[in-house]
């Protein structure tokens, strides 16, 4: 019998989506289903359309002005969600 105990090496815990710090060639888009890809593209478009309709009813601005404001508000909301999830994810 050996006088010392053998050290048991612990396996590093796997992350949910792999080790994102070492693997730079990891594509999240490639692992999504077709429905998830469609929703990721269609939901900002739908939100922009809803914003555009609301602006048209409320203010009656021109088409291009409504479209510009709607795109800016959608981009702002996406950026806000990105920032909040990054802030709480750390």
C-alpha cells in the first residue's frame, strides 16, 4: 500500500455553450433551428413595423420619417437589452 493518497484530478466544469474564451471559431448561428433563426430575424422587423404603425397613427409623419424613427427605436431597444444582459451576465 502506498503511504500517500493519490491525488484525484478534477475535470474542469463544462460551460453551457463551450469554452467561449479559448475557442474563437464557435458559431452560435449554426446551432440554431430554422424556427429560431426565423424568429431572430423576424422579431426586430415586426417590432419596427409595429413602431411605424403607431407613429403613423399618432403623428402622421411621412413614410421615411416614420421608418427612420422606428429603426432607431428598435436599434436602441436591442442595444439596451444587449447592455443589460452583458451587465448582469458578468
